[in-house]
């Protein structure tokens, strides 16, 4: 019985591959590749002639039996388009199936956009939480961010270029204007690391047409989690009594307590005095 060897591949620069990864790709009986055309470019660079078999989101279940049979004859290498397989890429089901079948799974260390972006961001935090891709729908995306807003850990996520501005807008609305970094095309020729806050990065990309893979790193909550709803409500009552309009009072509460605009506006409506019959 062979091994399932999980092989990270470069996220951009083809020189970012280990000697061990090259050896394992050469020695495998077959390489499972998310995009065989993209993987073939890497193999040609290092004179690797191992047969390729497509393995991606749409055929992963149909391929499972064939792959387990191939493992009876020797090692099978699993790669994704870039970075570590199974991190926001196909591979998890195959790894669990191999383990269930008693197959040895050997995971090699290697390139990762996640850790590369975290180090490049240099945002102080006790750690980070990797979210992969957030939901595509704005409402679902905001709900996800609401659940995470009180964490002190930095938030790390991938985003597609055409959704970047929308995600930045939702993050700003829910999390407040936190420190953030957008790392685009890491290790590639046109690598770009945009630093600032969520508002500044949103503005920067609103005036351009972002392309390529993007990793966002967003600072964590500045204080430990605590329920500030009652304090925010009292603040709005005080400001309403002082004659402030909704826009001014809500903006002040958002700034002070770091709650979302929607939550602050709901509290404003809740604190309105009852109207007559």
C-alpha cells in the first residue's frame, strides 16, 4: 500500500518549492491536480514527468475509487492550484477517505498565502483565525462577521477580486474601521501589499480594478469581548435628550463602542420615546 502525499506548491514564484516536494512529485505513481494545465507548468520547470490526473471540486467523489485503487500500487501525490491542498481547496474528503482506509497520509510543509500575509501584515494580535472565503451573499457574510467581531485575534480570509470591495464594505460596517492589510498576488511579479484601515483599503480598491488572488488580514477587537449594548443604549438616550439628531448620535456610538451601524441604528429606534395615540 502506498502513501497519500499532500504536497504544497508555490503560491506564485515557482522557485518557492522544497527539494523534498520535488522528490515526492517525481517518485509518485500519479499526481492529483486541481488544474492539470497549471500544474504541468510547475512540472516542466523541474523536469518532472509523473502522470497527472485531474482532481477538483466537481469530480472529487467520482475519482475516489480510482484513487484508492492507485494507492494500492504506490504513492499518490495531491496538489492544488497553489499552496497547501485542502485549505480552501479540494482534498479534505480524499484525506479522510485515505485515513479511513488505513492509508498513510504524509503532509509536507510548504508555501501558504495565509502565513505569508499574516507576517507581511504585521498587525499586533495574540494569534489569528483563518476564515477561508466568506459567504458570497452580503447578509450571510455580515452574520459571519458579527459572530467573530468580539475576538481579539486577527481575521484572515481569501477574497475574489470582484467581491473585494463588497466584503471590505461589510467588514467596515460590522467590525468598525480596524487596521487591515490587503495582500494581492503574493510572491508574484506584481505583488501588492496595501496597508491601512478597512475604510482606507476600501477607498483604494474602489478606484481601481483589483485582479488576482487577494488575502485580507483584519485586526482583532481592541478589547476582550463584553456586552456593550446597554451602555450604547444609555449613550443614545442621553444624546437624544440633548437634542442630537440620529446621524450624529449613531456615528458617535459606533466610534465609541465599535458596534455596527445597523445595530446602533436599531438601538436608536428602540430608545425613541413612545408616540401618542
